[in-house]
C-alpha cells in the first residue's frame, strides 16, 4: 500500500472485543531484571514457540508498562522471540540514577539494554511515548532494528486534540502538584475510569475482571514514591521533544529510519489524532499503514489480532521472519 494512502477499514468488523490484561503476569510470561550501571530494568518475556526466531522488543507508552503487550505477544510467539521492557520509573523498573526521563534518556536505556544483551537487531515495537522512543532508536542506531512497528506514536502535533491537552499540561511546572491537590479526594476506581476513558476506544467493553485488575495496578503504582516524578518528567520529555528542530527533531529522524515500518492508528484515539497517520505514512519511507476504526490509543490491547496480522504481513513482505 502506498505510504501516503490511508487504507480503508481493515478487519474492523471482525475485530475482537477490546480487553485489558486481567493479571499482572499472564500464563507463559516470565519477569526478569537486568542491571546496568545506573539503571535497573524489568523485562517481561514470552518465549517463542519455535527455535531460531528473531528477537522482538516492545516499548510501552506514558504511564504504561510491559504489561501493555501481554495481549499481543502470545499471538506472535511463533513468529518472533518476544520481550517487553518497563521503561525506567515505570512498571517494575526502578527510576534511573541520573533522573533522565527525556525521550532521548528512554531511548538510551533501550539502546543500552540491546547492546548489553546482544539481542539486536530486533523487531522493535513502540506505543505512544514508546513510539517516539522507538523512532529515535531506529534513527540513531539502525543496526539494532530489523523492523519498526509504531502504534499511535507520540510524534509532534502542531494542533493536538483537545482531549490530549490534560496530558500535555502535566508537563508544565506546578500543574502536576496542583492536579494532585485537586484530585486528592478521587478514589482509585475514579482515577482508573478516567485513564481508561482517555485511552480506550470504548471503555464500556472492558470486563469487570479486567477493571478490577487495573484498579489494583493503579493502586500499586500510586503507592510508589516516584510515580508522579516519572510521569511528570516523562511527559515533559515528550513536550520538549516536540519543540526540537533540525536533525534532532522526531519528524526529521522519522525520515531517516531505514527499517521497514508498520504504522497503526486508532479511529477513536483521544490522544494522537488520526489525521497524523497521513503525515507519518509520508515521513517513514515505504511504510505500511493500518487504521483500526474502533480502537483508541492502545490498539495492541484492544484489537491485538488485527495488529498481529498486520505485523505478520510486514514480515512476509520484507522476508524478516528470522
């Protein structure tokens, strides 16, 4: 499909009901820790069902964790060797010693992980903030990336959607503490519903079991002493990355990506506008584009089968299965 052509609805009618993971560690998953100088990262692994498959690394978005990939990874276990990382300060990863939560800092953490473990080149996946991080990794270290799959990547928008403004405002000095005071009476359930309303195409389709699990996870994260610091600094890092121009700008780096690229956008995304799909398809040379009309910001959770099939098609076309 030409990189500048928006596709018709792909598998929208046959897409499954959206879901979120009901447990922190799904069947078949394992958690491990990787210690690097000044950095400790949690890794969620889903071993492949065949030998000799190429490795894949999955990078979550702002406020997310490696658990965001638990619905997609088992669908790809016969195609790639899956690992998902908790970025510094998120999931079960400790904050970085240097306090660097910028897009470049997160990208550096991914690069250090891949270099230390010798897993590259990998099939690199990124969602939202993770999409910006993966774009930067693919641009500056093409030797580490076989293919690039970006799901609602956080690439600069001149006119962000109105529903995305609260997330951007968190990055403004003083706003986070003001927000914390204004919402101190909110229950964990209310906070969870608010996050789901922002991230999912239809939050009403989330099962009660999955909602309870999400509440428990939200409660766990809110108890972490560095939760808000990681959120605010990472949000500020995204905003700062949006203002960079020249060779360090994310759109300029997108144009330098050499890896075959799959772009995935949701028709009901309240954080990254669907209109950005056309610009992204033009920026990433020879890219493929999948739009999922009923998906929100987390298509890999809401419609993992559609995302998995699009990635398999990418593998088949570029001959990167191994």
